[in-house]
């Protein structure tokens, strides 16, 4: 089933550094899954610098339970629809977690992985707009974790 997604990203609502962060993060995760992604806000140079600076943080932030969750999605597609509410609740707690956890970048990358794993799953089931929907959610997560829009101006 094809759906049409109408989206507009308001740069007055989302600071440019967060848009670049979301774009870089989405691009990195989706490239691991061999899912096509067209850059929206970043450049090749910014993306390379982002990968150089944050790949280790991302790898250290993603715990084995995430990969177990992904494997269960792959083996049993009904698992996702059964536990969608659990996933939504997890995403809703991002603001709370960000307040408690001092390493905000780690929190952002951790929860972004959940969202982008779901995008991979839906994309493989035929929902072509899943990467864009995930990107919009990653932007929202970035805004939740970094409400003042301060990340790293050089790489996003």
C-alpha cells in the first residue's frame, strides 16, 4: 500500500545544526541497512566529519538489546504490530531520559537507533516513505534532547 507523505520542515522551528544532525544520523544508520537516503541538509564534508567524530559514540551507545529487538522484528513481522505501543512509549520517554542522563548525545543516538530500526523494518515490508517518516521523528528527537539547538555547529 502506497501512502503519500506531505512534509515541510520549518527551519525557524528547528535550528540548522539539529537539522544537519538529524540528516547525518539518518544517513549513517540507513547506509548500514543499505536503504537509500538523499541528503536534505548536510554536505559530504559534514557527513564525513560526523562519521569520524561520532561513530564510536554510536557504536558504544547501541546495546545488544536493540539488536535482539531488530532480530525479533525480522523473524516475526507480527511482533512489530503487537508491540507498537511499547515502541511509542519508549520514544515518548526521550525527554525524561535526556533530563536524567548527562550524556545527551548518547541518549539521542540510542533512541534514534530505535526509530531508524523501525524505518528499516517498514521499508523492507514495502513502505517506501519509512525513511522520511523516521527522519522527521529523528528531527523531533533532536529537538527534545537539545531544546536550545546546541550540538556541534561544524558537523551538525
